[in-house]
């Protein structure tokens, strides 16, 4: 091809891309997304067995568990689970506990075994309260005891040679503060006018229990998981804004919207209980959970734990949240999660993920997308619908900036094998409703 013809050809391609609004999108490592996916578990207590928990993790492909010493599960059981599955542990102060020495001792053992993910502050002090150094706090009283406990936890971790490189997560439900102790900040900024002094360091990550339903937002809605993951005041549930932007109980000012957008954050409890009256069947719950992990990750949540991995013997009513029944029968959510993680599975993370040019013209407001990349170079484009309230489907077209050598279409609600295989195409048409499909793209 002559130089002039080559220039004309390249210009034509550029004009075509611009006319279709096709832009290059930065991908993320598929392993990073998989590593974000976790669940709450007692591992070997409250009706759970170590062997059962190992099998649940192996089957679902979840990468981490939220636990603590509240359930008195031996540290050795957490370590055994890690050795058998690779799953990591967020180890925290659950349900009113405040024994820092015990927490740190367990965390050191987990760290030595390579099983520690993070250390979490008090669980829902609004419900459980804490007693620290003889001072009662949280619930409907002053939250100074909670603040001092979290401050000392953070300091102890960062001054511990074995733990200092591990992230500390905030208490959950800091939006319930009765007095302004500054727990709506990771580090209290200058001039915040809080009861604790400026510069007080609490944590590396904000922590929320942004369940995808709320007493003020009951039933099924379009964009159920997407809206629940929003970092701003438009979030209709108990989310990031109500805990770190403007506290939901007494309206103490925290971070600006701009700061909330990039605030490091995790979720240690979320989910939706099966409720036939609200239309949440086992099937709908399973689809919600697939979308939930995608929405959370796309909107900046580093880690997300669904409540629960398995129903608990001492709380049988909570089985309706779980992936597994009380007798370890996998619910539809577990089956779909197995398919989902199997499709996305990758032996190693991508150090420098690439960019893919694509566009979804006239993208419906209930359709969302996340671009990942595998270590073999393939791109994984997850596209999910959130028509939980209105029902129905959307006809969606994905256009690519170049000819795709091979495209395999997967649906985790249908299994782990491709539904279709296409070669040398530059677009694909899809029907999107209330769950994800995955495009495996080889350029």
C-alpha cells in the first residue's frame, strides 16, 4: 500500500470510530475483580464446619471471608481454610468485642500463614455497643469509647512489625454516631471541629453495610444493585454517603462528593433475603448477587462480602440471605456464582491491563458494563441488566473499534460453556435483562 493510501485508510478508520463514539476503555485485571468477592462466615462454628466451609469456597470461587474471634472459631481453622482454598480472612472485632490483644494475636498468626487480608474495627456499634477501658460507648450513648478503640486499634496495627503493612478497615455504621467523634473520616482533617482531635487516624478504608434493600426502599427496583453501590446522596440505602458524607443519624459533615468518589472503601455485609412477598425468589436473589459484585467493583468498592456464606444454626432465619442452606445445600446463588467465577477464572493477575475500544450505542440506563482482562491477553466484557422493577429486556449492541478475531458469549445463569462463538466480527447484538453476560474477546 502506498503511503498516501495508508494515510487515507487510517483517517477513514479514525473518522468511523469518532462517528460511532467508540472510545478506548481501560481494563482491570480479572483477578483483581475476583479477589474483591467475599462472604461472611463463622468457618467452623454456629452450625458451620471447616470441611463444609472449604467445600463452599471451592465451589463458589469466592476469595475471602469476613470473620473474627466473636464466634471462637480457632485461628487454626481459618489457616486450614486458607491452605485448602487460598481464601483470605478479614479478621475483626465483631458484636461488641474490644480485646485488642486477642485480635492482634490472632491477626499475627493469620499474617504469618499468609491468610490475612485485613483487620476490621467494631461491627455495628449502633446495635452492639462496646466497652473499652471501662468506658461504655456506641448505641444511643456517646461514641467516644468507639472512637478511642478504633484509634488505638489503628495505632497498634501500624506499630506492629508483623501487621503494619495490612490495611485497617473502619467500624461499620459510623453514620449512627450520636456525638461528633469524627468517625466519618479515615483521618480527621484540620478544622473538622470534632470531639476527637484533628489528625486522629482511624483506618485505611471506609467500611459500610450497604445492603441492597432498606426499610425506606423496600421491594425490587430497577438498578437495585447499581444505586445501592453509589457513593453519593442519591444512594437509596445505608451507603457511603450516609456514613462518610453526611451521617444519617445526626447529620455530621464528612467528605465532599469529590472526595467520596475516590475514598478507599469496602463492604463487609450486603445482600438481599429471599422474600416471596417482595418477589425475591431464590432465582432473583441469585441474579441480584451476580450483579451486586459487578456494581460494587465498578463503582470503586475494593472488597465486597455478601451476608452469608451459609445459614447459621443459631440464626436459622438468616438462611434466606445465604448462598447455602443450613444443611449445606447450594442455593441458586451458589450455583450461579460457581459458573461466574469459573468463566472469569485466571491463574495470575495482569500487571498492566490494556485498553479496548468499544461502545454500547444508546446504552439503556439499566444496562452497565465492566471491562476486565485475563493474563492470556483476552478481554472479558461483563454486561449486566438491572430490570428488576420494570421487567422485560433491552436490545443492546456492542460495537468494537477493530475486527475481533474470536468472541465467545457466556451466561453464568446457563452454565460455564459458551452460548455462542463468533469470528472476525466488529459488533454483537445482545438481549439484556436482570443478570450479566460475559464476552470473551480475543483480538
